């Protein structure tokens, strides 16, 4: 017997029709393209998030910055830079140097099933939810898990 045969028809219907808009994190924290990596890192730590949608001066979505992107941009731990030099590096390096430009996005009207399929296919842990180039939310693995545990 497979797992699919154990799932009830009503649960399958719920999964197939549940919308991203109902489970996304609305109005997520964002950063601008010219913010420093130090500021973005501090925002992630303060607000306990692992990704920030990146917006331009008009508030249009242009990219995403993940904690992994920030870590990858960090100087090597074996470098000969002093603490002062590392802090200077973080303060001067803009978000644009580490962000993923034009990332995959979701619409609030997409289903959770489609959102999870897109995340699995592209090995992405979170996607900005965008309407008319404006970030209205973010849908993450955590949101998908909150939906999953809400099922009867």
C-alpha cells in the first residue's frame, strides 16, 4: 500500500485547492538593492528570518537575498583580515553583490501544491509572493509545514 492510497479524498482536495494567499507570511521584511550586507544580515538576525525579498527605490521586486547568500559572500574564516577589515567589508558590500536577481515568484492565487512543486523542482526553500511587481508576502517551507499540520 502506498502513501497516496492512505490519504483521503477530502485531504487531496484540500491540498489541491488551498491557496498561497491563505498560508503565506504577509508583508515580509524587505531590503533595498543598495543596502549593505551588514544591514541585511542584521535584519535577518533581528527579525529571525532567513531570506529577504529585495526591492528597488519604487518598491518593485527585483531579487531575493538568503542567509546562504550572505554566508557565501562572507570572507573566509582563514583569511588574514582583521576584525576591523571584516566589518568594513560587510559595511561596504551592497546586497546587489550577493542577491539572486529575478528569482522565481508566486502569485497569491497559486495553490500550495503548485508552490511546493515549484520549490521542490528548483530546490528553493522560500519564494516571494508578488502582485504587479510588488512583494505582498513570502511562502516558505515553514508555511508549507504549518499548512500540513493543520490537515485533519
